[in-house]
């Protein structure tokens, strides 16, 4: 008595083992290429962000400047001067 699986297997055509190994080798190559593209894309994105941040801050002063009031002397606004 044969099962349905045995009947199905008898009707199958046999695929050579070398062909299947070639298929899986090609799948591995495609996966590796996709991973390489993903890493390259991430690297390019990080470089773009880093360069953009660097160019955006190149004109920034290295220290904070004190605000300058052109119309008023800053010493005249100190609390001790105002209390006199």
C-alpha cells in the first residue's frame, strides 16, 4: 500500500544536486550583495549627515559673545548703580 506522498514522489522529476547547490550559492551571493548595498547606503547617509553638520557649524563662534547694547551703557544697568 502506497501513500499519497509516495505517489507524488514517483511523478516528480529529479533535480540534480549540483543544480541545487548552484541555486543556493547564487542565493547567498544575492544576499551578500544586498547586505553590502545596505551597509554602503548607511555609510553614505552617515557621511552626508556628518558633512552637513560640519558645514552648517563652520561659521559658529568658538565662544558665546556678550550682547552689546548700542544705546545704553551696560554698567549703568547694574543693580548697584540703579539703587544709588
